[in-house]
């Protein structure tokens, strides 16, 4: 499953969610702007310093942002199905 950490008014966060929906990939979206706990969760999961959103994980692997999501799906043929908000 894909986890997208993002925040309101983030164009690339919106694009990442739209891409996942278009491809019918199962994903969970977590808004780091709503809860400090969610931001802390992201910081604990991320490899290295996080300076921007979206930050995207496939299963437990931190793959990066929007462009890395597209590359990951295209390179691996990832086809997780269904999506949730």
C-alpha cells in the first residue's frame, strides 16, 4: 500500500493523490498540517531529512516525492488496486 504524507495547498500532494487514483492504486493520505503526531510519524519513518511534501512510502519503503512515485510505478509495474482517502 502507498502512504502519501502531504498538506493542504500543496500542488504536488494533489498530483500524487490524483495519479494514485488514476492508476487505481490503494493509498492512504495523511495530512501533516493537521496533527503534530502525523508529522512526527513521518519524521520517524523517513530516511534522511524531510524538507518538503509530499513524502511517499510504498509499503515500508520511502521512495520520495511525486516524481519518484511516478518513476517507481513505471519502473516496477506496481499495480496495487483500490484507493482510500
